[in-house]
C-alpha cells in the first residue's frame, strides 16, 4: 500500500489544482459529502449487479487489494456476475482505493496497452 500519501494530501492537490476554478475547488469537498450523504446507505444495501447486470460497452475494473471503500471481494463478485461486450479485471496488489496514485506505472501501462487498444 502507498505510504506517505494521505487523504489530506489528495484534498490539497484538488484544492490547489490550477485546472479548477476557485468555485470548482470549493465544490469538490461539498460534492464528496453531499454524495456520501445521498448515496451511502443505498450503496451499502443495494446489489450493484441487480441495478446494472449488463453493459453494451467494455468494462475495465482496476481494483486495489486493500481498498476498503470498494472491497476487493465485492468488486471481483461484480465483475464475475456482469455481462459486457468485453470485460477485464486488474488487481493491484500493493494499493487501496487509488491505483492511479499508488501503483502509477502499472496503471498507466494498463491504460496505454490494454484499455486504449480496445
């Protein structure tokens, strides 16, 4: 798992990102909390496979083994049960919820060589 990178560091990067306007920077945390308030109970109780069992587009799941926000086992179960025109599951053995940060090189390799080639 990535060490030395905290949620606060991630929030700092969002709040200082030059691509965002000042209003957008302030709305990110508000959006995070509003989304959590609106969806957390539903997401905890609902089986995503029942809501979205089939996709007419490719599905790529990049999942950290130590992800406790979206558990590895639940992501794997979802992957195994859904139907898609193409689907792939990528395991990141040394990270949690942010493989694009925690295992950046592997993440970029997969995007360039597998996802973009579909």
